[in-house]
C-alpha cells in the first residue's frame, strides 16, 4: 500500500466516526435548551453609578448579625483596639479614663438590703477573695470607658456562691438577641480561638428564671444608640484628636531641639587641601566647649551656622486641639493641665456639667452592680431558701464632690429653724418636717420625694 492510499484510508475512517457520532452530538443542544427553559432567568447584575473605590466599596454592605445602628464588626474591633492602645501609650487618654474612675468609684461603694439573710449573703459575695469587689470597681469603670461595653461572666458553685469575671469586649464577636426585641439578649459568641472553636455563653434572663447553676453572662453598655446592641467607648470621638495632639507635640519637641543646634564655620587661607584637612581634624578632635575662651590670629575667622527655622508660637494651635479633646470627653481644660483662667470662680463654674456627667455615670454603675447582685441572689435562692430574690438591693456610693457640703449644711441648719417653727405652730406634721430638712441637706431617704 502506497503512502497516498494510507492517508486516504485514514480520512475515510475519520469521516465514518463523525457521521456515527452526529446524532449524539445533536441531542445535547436540545436537552440543554429544554433545561434552560425550565430554569428561572438569571437576573442581570446591578452596577453602581459610581466607580468602586475606598469610599464606595462598603456602600450597602452589612455584617452578619450586626444591626444597622451598630458599627461593622471590623470597625468595632479596630476602635476598641485603638482605644486600648491610646490608654496604654497616650498620657492624655490614660488621664481621661482615670479621672472618670476616680470620681465615680473613688468614694467607694457598698451593697445594702433590708432583708437580713440577703444582706449577709451580699456582704459575703462582695468581700469574697475571688471577687474583691472593692478593688474591682476601678477595673469595671475603666473597661466601660475604654470599650463602651462590659461583659461579665457569672459562675456559681454548688453552694450557690457566685464569682464574677470580666471578659474583654474585644473577645466577643457577636450578640444574639430575640428577633422582635434587640434588648432581650439571648447569647454571646466569642471570637474563634487558635483551634477555630467558638464559645457560646447564654445570657442571664431573670424573667425566664434560672433552672440550673450553669455559667451565665451579663452585658452592660454605655453611649449606645437606640436600636443598637453595642455601646461606644468614651475615647472613640477623640481618638483622631489625641493622635493629632501627640503628633503636634512631638513635632514641637523635635523642632525646638533643632532650633538650638549649631556648628562652627572657620574661614582661613590655607596653602593647600592637606593643610585645610589637618586644621579641620585638629578642631574636630578638640572642639571648643560652651563658655571656653578661643584665641585666634587674623588669619582665621570664626562664625556660627544655625538653622533659622523661625518657629512662631504655636501654643494657640495646641490649645485648639486640646479644647476639641476636652469637649469630646466632657471635661474642663483645667482637668487636663490647661488652666483657662487664674480665678477659682471660673474653674468651679466649669465643673458643673462635668460633675453632672460623673454623677450620671455613677448612677449607671450603681444600677449595674445592683443588677449583678440580684442575679447572684436569684441563683443562691435555688439552694438556699433563706435569701429573698425579691428583696430590694441598693448600692451606696460616695459623693462625687465634697465642695457643696458646707453650703448644704448651712441651708439645712437654716431651713431646720423655719421648719421647727412651722411644726410648733401645727402648720406641718412630723413627716413634712423631716422631708424639708433632708431635702435641703441634700440627702436621700424615705422622707424625700423622688
């Protein structure tokens, strides 16, 4: 068989295979067409009218489990990390957090309950070596100011004694709430650990009761928008300005350092380059010190070369940044080592709004501690019937400021004289007498209306 005949035979077999495979190949498009008729139409992708960049990349995006009024998960974690770093490395941020805790918890706090058995248990919980509530008050206040959230893990042993531990807010990734009420929190989920495990802590729900003594978690938040689950740190609005003030101050220090830098310039006539280099090496080996006497001849001319930076007084710029920081955290400037005026009256007048803010935060902390103790009592009641879970629990706290004690004492003594005269004439009864005296003394109690 010749080569031409061999090629022709191969072409013949190739054509035969193509003809035999043609019915199978033509049936595939028909089946595909039938399937395409049964499938729902694929919607066309909607395109944004603006090109995607760093400003429009997250438009319309939301994280799983986050509410519209909450920050995105990555943004919230970044803000908490920035607040913690600012508290660690920025003296101004540290002082802001310390001032809040000192005014709120500096006077101490203590639980009070009219029920004797419940009061004894509260004192036992408060002073337990594993709780140290007196020493833990500053830690609770600092965590609230730094992160805006407080996650407390409540563990109870077989005897009904509860132990409190603070879980860092950065370790909590998601809060699960009821579908119809965001304030009824159900569980809390931690961030995955090194092995990828996620821990779920059930929320303490007093309206459903506590069927067992398993570990529960309580969540408290400050600066929380309506309809949100997470709170906001006190330092969040001023993080940018704290960074700018630190950068401005560092630039001023560096600038002032180089303003005082100078170097000597010696002009003379030298025979050659070697003579000039030798003279330079001599002066570099023994440079003239400050206050020394330098004697030269007419062949050398000495001068000083210094940078003429012409740095103007920038104190007004630093004061403007500090005012923004003080306004953001609700503190007067003299709290931040920046006296606005030399008069004491001006400084006392500027403290009014700040002390009211501290009093508001102190009331929140009192309510929070009472709520924690109510949870501990309800769990103790499962094994000890002597305690009363329905007993009223109050938290006593020290005064925010003792500055007005003298004026209150004067007002109380004056109104006591008037009230006693009215009582002697039968114009008021004993309860009204006590109410007036206690009210002008600034003290609460059953005789003072709320």
